[in-house]
């Protein structure tokens, strides 16, 4: 049996997974990326090895993805997160699908054909709207941890709207609502609605939707609301936050073609 | 990127243009007209004006990235960050008292005796020129063009021809000379030759591997923009064409190991030209053709009918057309240059030259069966551009091409 590693070096968190030839996930780890992306990648890799009870020497290849993929010096190859999220999602869900990845700094929509090949992708513009950063900002204004938003939103009773996608303007709107005595739970749910409206306008979502990324992992109520908005069932694969790293491990296993200069040092 | 040796002649040609402008500004040896990129340049040259192109100047500021310092100066004067960043870069540089033309011995931009616009591309050029007109108290005249044309009708051409004719008395008064129609015809003939030569240069990229890319084109199109109608532009393009034809003969690639070919629609991102060029090269991808470089091809120019053909040339341009003729045009280019995909630049401050906002990329992808990519950016304002996001977008796009054409992938990794 061979073992493969994928490392997703994202703007907020770095994720590592170890899989075997059958794509069984043997271990994974998530660490904060911070300013030292190379160090974060090494730590995530080491933790994932520990969880998987494997030694470094047993790993046949490491592939990197995410915005810091170029900083993973020990990687044997890389693919973009567009590829890896699509690849990971297609492993769990067959047929044509749309992958919606909501990460800390960006959101992506990836359309795949029924053979799992990428047809098109869209990334949000250079701003926090529709990303985890938007929720972080809202949580800060409500004085709670971002993870606490979900519990709040679940208890919402009033449907409030934050009309703006812009993080700064939405923050001001939030203050107005707080002054009007609105409940934090309804405000958390309004923030979810704003994020959903933003990502829903990035593309059309025909057929099956698979949602991945850190925001999806920590905000199940948002996923439920998103499903209602799109009018379709949303599949959340196991380990949605690690889906990019999982896809990178699959790329390593499958010997995908790297397209950049790193194509020259692919071992597989 | 295999460098073109013609670049030395290019520098000399462009230097000649700027030095002539400097002479005219200092010694008053010729009147100076500022003109929009599409003209009516030929009329100005026939009247003996030295012609300055602020869009070319603004592109230089963008490429030098000094525009980042200049734009805020103009935003502070009430000009929105959402309007043309060429305008705000150029006026900001003027207010700051700086210009890259210092390298050619000019102490500033050459002051205009008259500014002549054509709104066939956008309204911004008029607002831009009027700012200087107020500042210097000189006439600002021009053509107020119809836009978004499905067909260029005889009425459209008649109307613009009349407007160009209407400019003549003002220009004659400023130049202190009468228009010599034979000379105008000669300038139009030279301009048409420039257009044909430039087109021949660009068309060499239809060969595999392409001997030049869009990124080379944005630099080498300089004489077609600022010296159209002069022999020096034509002399330069003969040199360039010979080099490109030699490359085609020898199979010399602009991108060694060319594996994929793309078409670029929209403005260049001047401040990231080199970075993007290097990035595409990393991915063995030749951006073989573009709407932008093609915009200085004017097949309508006809020395037998100078003014009327100038009007038609300005109206037939891509930027003046509606979505359907634009789509037909891109479709033709995709076939001519045999490209694998199209990159659309959504230029934040230039809606006029962004063909991403009314669904075109998706319509073309569906109709032509090739992928399209939308890159967010700007012609000069780098605050609207993210290096990381662009890299992921482009790399992801090439991955998609590689997965769709595994044979080509093998060529990549060989
Ligand atoms: S076409 Fe666009 S970039 Fe050119 S001057 Fe007009 S607004 Fe500016």
C-alpha cells in the first residue's frame, strides 16, 4: 500500500491529509497559517502523520494546494485549490455538479461535468464579501467568537436583512439594528443571509451542489439556509475544511499533470 | 520569452516621436494637438500638427506603476476612483509635475494648442481633454460618436464625416494653415499602410508556435498609435514584420515549448504586464492574439476618400460595436489564431473596454465550446488587482486546458 499527502496552505488555516491508495483518509490536521507558511505546512504535515501513525518515509508524494502552495518547499507538485476542491468533491459525489467553496478570504464556484472534469470556475472579487472574513467581522461586532454565530443563528426568529455585501457597510447596518434593539440571534442569521446572497449571485447552481471550505465546516445553519435559498439539496462531504488538501492528495496519487515550473520536479 | 531584436529600432522610433514633440513644445516649431488614440490623427498631421496621445502617456504611467501615486491626487479633486484610471493617472502626474517623458528630454507633457477627442471609445476622453482645455484656455473640439452599433450605416458615416469636416476651420485657425487635401490623402495612404503592416505583424501569431504574444504586441504597437500616418512608423513595421516572418520560417517561438494558445480581450494591466507575461510563459501558454492590439487595424482607411474613410474606420472599430458584432469578431479571431480559450479582462475603471458585464464570456464559451476566464483587474489602478487571485485564476485555467487535452499536457511536461 502507498500513502499520499495533500497540503492545503490557505490564507487562514493550513490543512494536511494522509490517504492511502484507496483514498481512505488516515489522518488530517488543521493549523493556523500565520505569517510562516512553510512552517505551518511542516507542522500540519507532522501532525497529520502522527494522527495517521505513518512515518514521513512511507509517503510516496506530497502535493500542495491553496494560495500558499508555492511556499510548501517539500511538495513534489501542486495544483490550484480550484482543481483540488473539485477533485475532492468529485471523489465523494458522482455526476455533474457545482462545488461551492467558501474559505477565509475567498469564495469559489467550480463547475464539473459528469466525468469530474472542470468546465468553468469563478472566484469572488478582491474583497471580503462572501467569505469567512465577513463573518469574522460580524462576530467581532456582536462580541462573540465566529464559531458562536451558528448557535445564535439557529435560534433566530425574525428575518432581518443586511442589504450590503460590503463588510464595512454591513458593519454600520448592524450597528443600526443593534441600536434598534434587534436580537443577536436574528443579527447572526442576517449576516448568514448576506453572505448567502453574495455567493448565490456568483453563478447559477443547476443540479447538485457540493459545499466545501472552513465556513461550511463551522456554520451548518448557514448551509441549511443556503440550501433553502438555492432550492436544492447541498451535499457536505466528510471533512469539508480539508477538502482541498484531500484533493491535493488525490492529485498526488493520480499523478495529475502539474502545469507550472514545478512540473519538472514531480516524482510520481 | 524570446526577446525581439526589433526592440532597439522601436526605441529609436518612439524616441524620435517624443523628441519631435519636445522640439515643438520648446521651439514652437510646430503647433501641438492632443488626440485620442483613434484620431482624427490623419487630419491633424496633414495640417502640420505634432500629435500627442495622452492615452499612450497614461499607459506609460501605468507600466511604470507611478500611476499609483498620481491617481489619488485627482480623486481628491472630486474625480471618482471608479472613472477611467488613465484619466486620473495622467492628470495626477500633471498636477504632481512629473512625466516619464523626462527620459526623452521633455520637462513636462507638451502643452496643447488644441485638444481633439473622439468619443467613439468613451466619454472619459472628452472629460479628460476638457480638464486641460480649462487649464490652458485652449480649444477642445471633437467627434461625438454614435456607439454600440450593430451595423455601421451610411447615415452613421455621413454624420461622423460631417463632424470631422466641422473641425477643420478651428484646426486651420490654430495651425495657421489651410488644409491641403492632397497632403491629407498622402497621410491617409501612409496610415493605411501602417495599419496593413501592423496587421501583417500580428497575423504571424496565427502560426504555431506564435512568434509574438499579446504582451509583445502591447509594446510594439507604440508606433501604430502615436506615429500612424508617418513613414517612420511604416519603416519600423517593415523591420518588425521581417523579424517575425523570419521567426515563423525558423519556427522560433515567443514562448518556448508553446503548449496552449489563448486570446485576450480587454485592456492590458499595464502595471503587471511583465508579471503576467512571465506567468503565462511559466505555463507554456502563448496569448497569441488580442482585441486590444487589433484595435489599431483600420482596413477602411482609403486615400481616395480621406475624411469619409476616417469616419468609417473610427466607427467600424470593435469598441464602438454592439454585443453581436463583437461576439462575431472574437469568434473569427478564435478560429484565425486557433486558440484553446479566451481570457477576458474585466477592467474596473473602463466599462467601455470590458466585455464581461453583459454575459459575453459565458455565451461565447457555450457557443464556441472553449473555456473562458474572467480576470478582475484594471488598466492602471492596481488596487483593483490581486496578484494571488490572478495567479490562481490563470493557473487553474491552464490546469483545465491540460486536463481537457492530456496530449498537450505531455508536451508540457516533456
Ligand atoms: S476607453 Fe477606457 S481606458 Fe481608454 S480612455 Fe476611455 S475609459 Fe479610459
